[in-house]
C-alpha cells in the first residue's frame, strides 16, 4: 500500500464556541525585543486567532514565540525580533475564551484508531523495551515518500561519524536523495573530516576502534589543515577527500549548518560562531522541513525541536503533519525532547550506527 500522510481536519468554525468567541485582543510591543503584558506564546500545534469574523492560522509557527498581526497575516516572531509597535496577540487560554483556539488533535494517522484512549495500559512509554520493528517500516515508507514530496532535515551528533559503516551508510542516504539538509555542530564535521583525512575520529581508528599514537592531536591537525585551506570545500578538493558525510554533502550540494559551542576546538571555517545567526540558519531549513530526524545529540535535537511545529502549510494551502524522530541509546535523551515541548516527536532507543545502516540497507 502506498504511503499515506496524516490527514488534517480543520475546526468547524460554524460551531457556537467559535461563532460566539470574542475577537482576539492585540497590543503594541512597548519597545524592541519586548512583548506587551499578557502576550500569547505559541505551542507546536496549529493555533487559530479570531480577527474580525475570520479565524486565521499562522502559516509558519514556532513554539515559545509570539504571534504578531501584520498586513492581515499572523507572523510568529522570536522575542529578539520584535520591534516597538508590533501588534502582538494577547491571551493565555486555548479554547476560544480569548479568541484563540489551539487545535491539538487535528491530525489522524493511518493505522491509529481515532479517539483511542486507555486509562490503564502497559508499555506506553518509549524505552529499550519498546518494539521498534513497526517504526522502522513506517520510516522506510515515510522517507521514500518524502524524498519526492518533502524536505528531510537531519540533526547529527558526532557519534554518527565514529564508525566507518555508519559514515558509509549516511553517505549512501545523501547520494540516494534522502537528505535535504544537515544540521550539526563543529564536532560532527570535524570528526567526519578527520576520519576521511586520517582514518580516525578523536584519534581512534573508525574501523578497528584502536587508538593511534598521539591520536589526540588528529582532530586538531584536521581543523588546522581545513583552516589553512580556508574552507571545507577547498580542503576536500586540495586533499583529495573522497568519502564521508560532509564530503557527500558537498558533492551532492546538500546544505549543512554547523553551529558553534562554548567548548569548540577551532572551530571550522563554516561554523556559525554567533548563536542567533546560527539559529536563523537552522530555522531557514526548519521552515521547509516536513520530516526531521535527530541522531545522538540531545542539545541540537532539542534546539531544532523547539523551532519545529507539528504542522506545515504547503503552497497550495494544504496542511500536513511534520514528522519528527529522535534516535539515541539513552531513554533520557529520546524522552527529554517531549519534556521540552516537542510532543509530536517519536523516540527510538537504539544505537545510531545500527539505525542508519538499517535505513541505507532497506531504502530504495
């Protein structure tokens, strides 16, 4: 059976609760970077605001940001991007009391019984005891659909570059068109390029896992070589690099965003050193993403999750779900994303090297 997207059902705005709801209130931002008292903050779900007699859905949303009415549209803006005088929506209720409606059950998914709830049930959390075979089948179908119809964004931690087979598998995914954008930090790119350049990651052989003598220098030698060339593409060409995750991105013209950390070595030339410039670069891809997969990185995945709503409004006005997976060996890591508000994210507790190799083996 062909893959089927989750189907969205809009609220019935002819119901009395919507007809009788007050118009949403607005107040001007008192100064740059500050919202008026009583401002409304967005969730990950579709939210409708009553303006006049019309209920308006923001086309591009983000959790923990504020909705602004501008030119008849609702623009969701970070606090740092607010300007004095921006007309900000007010209200802390979610069921029409303030002319705001949070539509948290708008999607129905194939194979999930509508309205299913159980007051008591075993094994409802995502843990090492969860059976993930069905998840794998769904992911294969999803990614094959998204390759042709969506935008697949990956968020990778450095562990994804520690194993030769995992690097080869992810390169295969890039070559086959299953990677639309890559988000990571300085470490992922450094260790992946170290592996291509010197055969190690943090001085440990990526095939045998044996440490090299003075191997702790290898990532620094790699960073220094890349900075000497002035850019990652120049290094790849100059040193004849022919393998790895970053090499495959450059070869296939897949964009990658590398964000800096206070603990970075170097960093590499392409790393964003200003937090908010890097955040804007991430969001430029999140705004297009229809599937996001985070692997072995708690902080980067949570950061991306905080920018990712549960829905996407397509150019033709269709509202579709955004699929979000978080892959890690730690139950804490996969569940923390939900604790930080990304309630639509689904965790899979497994080794990322095994996960990515399964994908490369089973995807068309």
